[in-house]
C-alpha cells in the first residue's frame, strides 16, 4: 500500500489539475485541519465520498500546550477514528492513502508514518518507498505516540516492542 503525505496546497493543485484523480476508487484520504489553521476542512472538495475520506480536526501542538483553550489536541478519539477508517481500506498493491494537513509536515507526517508502519512493516519495498516519497515529514511526537500505540495494540495486542519483534529484553 502506498501512503503519501502532502499539504493542503498540493491536494488542491492535484484536484484542480485532474478532477478524475479524486474519483479513483483505490484512493483514500485523511484530511486534517485545525482551529489554528483557520478552517475546519482544508480540502472541501474531499467531502464527496465519505467512505473514502476521513476529516479530522486537531491542531499541530504538543502536550505542553494542552492548557491553551483555543487549540485542539490530538487524542485517543482521533486515533480510534483513524483505526476504524483504515480497517475499511483494502490492503492491496494499488491502494493509495493520501494524508494531508496545512503544511504536510507534522500532523499528517505523524499519521502517514504510523500508517506506513501499520500497513507496510512486513513489506520492505513499500516501507522504504514511503520514506523516499515523504522526506519532508517531521512527525508530531504526541500524534505519533498516541496513534502508534493504538495501531500496534490493534495489530499485535498488548505486547511490548521486544515481544513484537522477537528481541531479548535485557535487565
């Protein structure tokens, strides 16, 4: 499965360049907006097919900013929505997931990174393809931690990293 992380501008440009691009049934979209971005839906044209589009609303912040009432933090509810959404996506070679936010670096970078681990950990070619095609990402640490815990718990159960990868734990 291919996963691309991109900005709101790149998504709009692609859509207005080729409107049929969006209609491909093998393409899925996770669109992230934030109150600090000034809008709730960075890509309003993605509202057409709710089965292939997940809209999320959270800001690019860290836990140290949790007391700011004007910002919305990524939380377990967001992670659960992502998990529910990706379980509807067929894990096939021709399936593509586009994850976008305002800049395509931090929030979407964290989500894309976690999805790559979830879907492509056992497929070295696709795993490395993600890294090559998404060099701009700098995953938001809080989003990455919460989402990675949710996805690994779903895929592997409540196991430690060492148990998942067959490593010997040192005392």
